[in-house]
């Protein structure tokens, strides 16, 4: 079965029309949020050439991921307290505001700010949409739908780069942020009809202190990984102050959560094996996934001379593998109620795929890239469906929203950290490999056109240096995936109930 929104309702046979419509709403909402993550990937070289600042390119991705990371537990908790419908519709409003800011951005700074707003809404949409499934369906049936939703996520991340590349070439990069607005409107309308609103019986107390401290801790963590050793020396007083502030915010958050009446992220969740293991492995897989999505288009555009539209095509094999593996994993869980072997095998495959990508060079044939990207998708897919199903099977019903949020939060933390760390590694390697070889625009605005304007001998040297700057990223990702494999071995399986 193909994992598209059309297949989602058929995965709940015998349910009434309202449940089917609700599952449609979940699929459309998830599509909106996940497309927002990846639609910029093939446009980044064009955006940085227009606005300048290749050294800040990763922040267009990191800002979205960081805000999504913060938004996930906050929206998840609000969904538990106030009901999913109102929170989903509010998330769509925040997402739309961010998209509009990005669409009219005159500078890289405004673009990054808009991506942060958009990411805040997007992170909440992903979490609360998945929690709706747990509200509607029993564990076995839920696992099949979660597998298909993983397929919807993969499908949207295929469409995102392709649409982004097409719009960049035909209308300009500003339009990639307006493309989702009709889908946002459709999602809002479907949610209005499909879900029932729920008002809390008593006025909940929102954990404002916990939310603020969590935001500060996560922001500090990403800033430290991004700036350390590049913009700031590790021993620089400003860097030491940032590290100290991050540690203080994390400590304050842990204290606040032990005292809060309704903690934004209950620490008791992490005593559950499924929550601890899935989130640790998900963080590591997120690092590998978003690092690949960010830097693979850069390789095929600059080194191999592929157009922005065609560079998006090279993400297709990865997403095809992700979709197939996610849907297949959901079917296995639905039929057997078992799931531990799936993430164990997939993370082992992911490690091998990342190792292969670390060998990319200027002369690597494109068919090898296709094979390695397919293997990467197969390695990521099962974590998308197995992780959420395992956590929802383990947490109390009153914590479904925040439990689901934890899986997405740690995956997004991994994406933020991975993109920042890999960006720092890439920037350092690029500066070292291309020092003195490109003049004029400099490294901050390097493009395929810049490289092709060089003399043939210098051109080959620059292309080889550019590719060599990408190799350490994927080698590091291979080690990270191997660590994820070791962690999944510790998962204690709790078979899924049929009702």
C-alpha cells in the first residue's frame, strides 16, 4: 500500500465517518508541518547567493528545528490540558505567521527569525496531530496508522524539496514560503469539522517557568554547538558564559519540573524504558537525518552541477526508503504486536549508509548517491513509526500528548544539534580546503557558477576541496548511527494490545 493521505482512513476499517475525517485532518496537518521543514533544502544555495552568508546557511534550518523542538513539549502539554482541536488550530496560525515573515524577508536575519516562528507552530502541529491518533484508536490499530503517518511525513519531505526547487527556478525563492498557505487553510477547515472541542473541567496551571527554562536550555545547547570552535573559541569568555548559562537553565528546568503542578515535561516519563531508549536513539537518528537532508543537496548542486530542482530528486530515494520502511514497520507491529527488532536492524543499516556517504567525492557517480540515499531512508523509516507507537503504548493516557511530544522533541533536538555541529565541521573544512583558492565573492557566497568561472585546474581543485569538506560530516554521522544501534539493543518490548 502506498503511504499517502488517501490510505490513512482505510487503516481504520469499520470506524464512523467522523473518525475517518479526523484521520484525514491528522494527515493534512502533518503534511503541512513536515513540508515546512524541508521545502527550503534545495533553495538554500540560491537564498545564500541572494542574501549572502553561506556561513549562516545552516541557521535557516536550525532556527526552524530549534523552535520546533521547543514547541513540541509545549503544544503537547497544552493539548493534554485544553484538547487537541484548539491547539492544532492555534499551531496552524503560528505556522502561517512565520511563513509570511519568511516570504517577505529582505535579509538573512529576518528570514531566520521567520523560520523560528514557523518552526514553533510546525513542531506543535506534528506532536498534537500524532497524539490525536492515540486518542482515537487502540494500540495495534494505532501502530498501523502511525506507520502510515510516517509515510505521509516521508512523502511530504519528498514533495517539499521538489516544490522548493521548482519555485526557486520559476518564481523565486520567496514563493517557497507561500506554497503551503492553501494547504494550511484546508487543514484548518478539516480540523474544524473533524474534531470536537474540549474545555478543561478546572482551570489548569500552565508551567510557565518550565517552558521558559526549557527554551533557554535548548537554545543555549544549539548556540554552543554552532558557535563553539568557529565564531567563538571554546576558551573565549563569551563562550564560557554561554555554556554556564545553558547548564544553569537546564538545572533550573529540572528543579522546576519537580515542583510544577502540571510540568511541561514530567520527569517521571523518563523512568519508562521505552521513553528513555526511544528518545535517546531518536536524538541520534535525527542528527543523521537532518544533516543528510541539509548537506546532500549542497553536494549535488555545487560539486556535481545538478540544478536546484534535480537536486531535490536525489532526496527521493531516501524518502522512498523511509516511506516503505515506515509503512512496512506499521504493518508488522499491527499484525504481530512486536517491534524491537525493527529499530535494531534499521539503525545498523543507517550506520553503513552514512559510512558510504562519507566516501563521496568529485568523481563519485550519481548512481552510487541514489543507492546510498535509499539505504539511508530504509535506516530511518522504522524509527519514525516504532518510536511513537512504543512510547504511546507505555505512557499513561493522561500523558499521551507530552509523551508523544518527547519523541518528536528529542528527534528535533538531534536535528538541531546535528545541523549545527555538521555545519561547524563543514565550515571549518571548507575554510581549510579552499583557503586562497576563491577570491571576490569569497566562501560566504560560493556557488556552482562561482566555481565554474575559475580556470580548469583551479576548478577541479576547488570541487575536490568542497567535496572533502563534506566527507567528515557523514563519517561523524556513521558513528552517531552506530551509537543509536547500540542503544536500541536496550529496548524492552511491551507487546501492543489489540484493543
